[in-house]
């Protein structure tokens, strides 16, 4: 079937409108909008097959949308976070939760894969890490109606989980040797990306403060994506760069010193930040829309008929929720059952899974497992959000 440019524009416009409708319904029904987008992508697949419409391969486009979507989602989250001294314990708990749960979940999941698929630990771990990372792309937009303390915990935790997951994934894909040399290399990578982040952030803030053109935001986005991509080529944890820029721009008042006022206008920066937040949110929304639509379109539902896929998917879900509940309740002393259910898998899981090199790919672990884990963790989060609504007075307690 041949289609023209206007037909494509009509379809794309309808999909964006549908995404806004899904976003509205998600807020009312507490169902993650990405699940509705994935379902729509599956529907598009069937419609395309029914009309004999042949579309080009989607994996490369998925990867491009995934990378840019991750950048914008983390930037959007960072632009909403304010750093205050009294919030440092909360940030510390969120980081600890992201780190420990990533290690425990991926480690036990790797042991499961080793036993079930008869593979080595490194290959099993490479497949376990993507399935252990909390998706900020799903978690952050879904918790906006939670109370501030829980919302910020989820935002910090999911962002840290993304960053730590990418660092760990790249490390094990590169097959680093263990020992002092590996630790030194890892430490150097962190120091280097922090230096690059500070320099890039200072330059971008200066640019935004002094630029007179009306298209400065997409210039800023292009520079961020360029810096992120270059850092990625150097195998550095480049999400730290995005997080650093967003945090500094949203907390520039922390740098309220006479020397800084010589180069920056805080009033102008305040206006610029408000505009940038709107642009980032809109762009992240569009990218997220087409990413999850394409993911739904690319899924082969015949894989779900496999009993092995269903068993592995359910075991992963059970392991994830059980570990999270035990860690939050008994180690962090966070008295909130709903938070144990808010650990969705999504964009970063898909992105990392598709990034596994062919020579390290575990063919027995199909995309069907990926689909089941993403959908069921999304539904578990829906339950968590519904429970949160019923108990709005719960607070996160200090660690005893």
C-alpha cells in the first residue's frame, strides 16, 4: 500500500493527540500512559499488517528516540529538583536505594539466568542489569500527584538508578578485568565526567544568560546531546552531565556571590529556566510518545505464547518487588508499601537491552520477557499509586 506525505502527517498528528488523551486518562485512572502507548503501537502493527503497509525497520529509530528521550527525561527531572540542606538525607537514601537494589536485583537475576540458560556470570549479568533499572521515563511523570517527599524520593531514585545502571552495563559489556586497575579506571571515568560536566554546565549557563536569539533552547539541547554523545563514545557515564546541568540551572541561587553576579543576571536566568522547563517537558513528551508507540509496534506477540517467557517474566517481577519491599521497609525504614510497587521498567531497559553486542547476546532470552516485565511493573506501579491515594499522610521516616 502506498501512502503520501499528507497521510503520514495525519497519522502522526492523530498519534500525538491520542498521547495527550492518554496522559489525561493516566492522571485520572492512575494507569501509566506508556502502557496505553504500547497498546496503541501493537494496534498499529495489526492495522499495518491488515492493510499490507510495509514500514522500515524500527530498531535504529527506537535507539535514537531512546537516547534523546532519556536525555530529555533526566533533564526534565533535574529541572524540577531543588537542592536544600534539609533534603540531603532524602537524596542520600534515594541514592542508597538505587545502588543497593540495582546490585541485589541484578545479582540474583543473573544467578537465575545462569541456572536457567546455563550461561556464564558476565553474560547473565549483562542481561540482568537492563531488567533491574528503574525507568525514570515512566516513574517521574507518574508520581507528580504524590506528596512532595515521596515524589522527590522517586525522582532521585529513578534518576540515580538510570545513571548507575548505565555505568554498570557499560562496564561489564566492556568486559573489564577485576582488581585495582579496573577500580582506578572506573574512578578516573567518574572524575573525568565530573570535570566535563562542570565545564559544560558553566558554558551552557553563560550561553543561556547572554544569548539574544529566540532559538537558544534548541541550540542548548543540541550542545547537550553533542556533549552526551561524545562522552558516550569515551565510555563515560554521560547522564551525569545532563543531571549536573539541570540541577545547577534550577538551583543557581546557591551561587549567589558577588563574583558570579559580574557575569550572570539572576533575574534573566530565572526567566530562562522557566521557559526551558516548558520546552524540555514538551519535547520529552513528544519523544516519549513515539518511542513507546514504536516499541509496541515492534513487539512480536507470538513470543508471549511461550511458557518459558511467562515463567521467567513472572520470576523477575516477584524478585524485583520482594527485594524492594524488604529493603525499603526493614533497612531504610521507609514505612510506605506503595513505594515498594513503584519500580517500573521502560525506556532505559529497552535501550540497554538492544545495546547488548551480538557476540554477548543470550538468544534464549527473548523480547517477550522484556514486554512482560515492562507491562507488569507498570501495572504494579498503578496499584502503588492507587494505594498512595488512599494514604496521603504517610511520610518517609529517617533511618534509625
